[in-house]
């Protein structure tokens, strides 16, 4: 059975100032998602599942479901704040989605095979999808997952801070821990971020970080569901708190309940976190077309 690719496309895009998931960056109107799907198809993935908001349903159907129907199976599911465990209490004023762990959970009825997870607005590179696909096809341990890691210096924006899961890997190539680190800014010598104790965190740029490129098996729904229920009990009345994937997996990795292989990619990330990022993305796509990585029109 071919693995599925889960595309997280329900983000608000607040720093970008618009619906960045559907912003066109290619010469024939392609979005970053188009290039990710193109790479996933040629790597060997068999299905695409989008997690979306209801207000972009028609755009997703028109742009992806119809366009891809002869190339790969496509489905979608809504991430809504009312998708909650029974018996929990949350603030009636809550409007913000519950985070990326919750986004995976809402796909439980749609995905029954090994699957990869990506953000809709991040470019991951051809090599990264091949690495992820090969793991999902060849690793048969139901409780062994993967993360495709990048060097921090290859994932920074020139136009503002970014959030990254900073990973610690053992000599056996397994993830030992991951810390979601916010507001990482590029410097001449590496990067900096505010630390939890008020002191500045300094990075060389060679640290391994997560770009939310994960490889999961269906067994993940059990531990993610357990962690999300605990999170809602603790934070259900909060208007802004979210449960992200790094925070969820870190606990279970340290408890020894799951194993996560760190699969390194040499690709350089780019994305549209800020509107000022778009010209660089457009230029990068054009350069890859010139080199033959992509055709001028991918569909």
C-alpha cells in the first residue's frame, strides 16, 4: 500500500497577512503546495489528504481535487474547534484552531496507512520527499516514526523570526527530544531566540530542526489522542493555547513509548512566512526550472 501525504492547510497565515496557502509563486500560477504534491507523486505517495478550514473548501476543491483527480487520489477534512473529545469543557469564545497535533487527529477516519505530514506553505525539496517515502514503505515497526531534519541555517527567513522544533538526536540516529523554539531570528554568525528564563539562546546554524515533515503510522492516533485530551483538560478555557506536534511527541519519546528516526535532508527550505519572502520564493522556483528540477508547467 502506498503511503499518504497529509497537508496541513488550515493555518491562519496571520504574519503573512493573507491566505498564503493559495498564493501563486510559479510561472504558470503554481503554489508551494503544487510543488510539494508534484514531488510527492514522483516519490511514490498514493494519496493526498488536506486539513482545511471551511472558508477555503471551494478553493481547495477547485484547485486541487479537480485538477489532480487523474494523477493521485485527493481528499480533505475540516479542522474545527468543535472537533473535541467527549465531556471536555472549552471557552465558548475560542476561535483559534487547537494546533497541529489536533490537525492530525481530525484525519483519523481518512487515513489507515503510513503517512507523511507537511505544512502547506513550506517548500521541502525533492530529496526530502524521497527520504520520507522510503522510510514509510520500508520500516515495518508500527511504533517507529520519523522526522526529516534540516540544518537550522537552511531554514531561516531574511525578513523576520520563525518557529522551529530544535531536535536532539542520539548516536543511533533516534530522536532524544525536541523543543519547540519560537522567534528564532537570523544573525551574521547563526541565529538567536529568546530563552524561557529571559536569557538569549544562541545557535550556530548547524543544529537539527524540524520543519513539520513527519512520517507516522496509524498507531500515532492513540498517543496523540491521549495527549490532546490532557491538553484540553488543562487549557480548554484558554483562548490562544495550541498543542503542536513537537510538544506531543517529545513526551512519548522521552517515556520510551515511541521511537522516531531522524532522517537528514540537505535541502534548503523556503516558505512564505512573511509577504517579503515571496520574491525569494519566486526567484528560487525559476532557478530550479532553469536547472530542470521542475517543468515550467507542472500540470
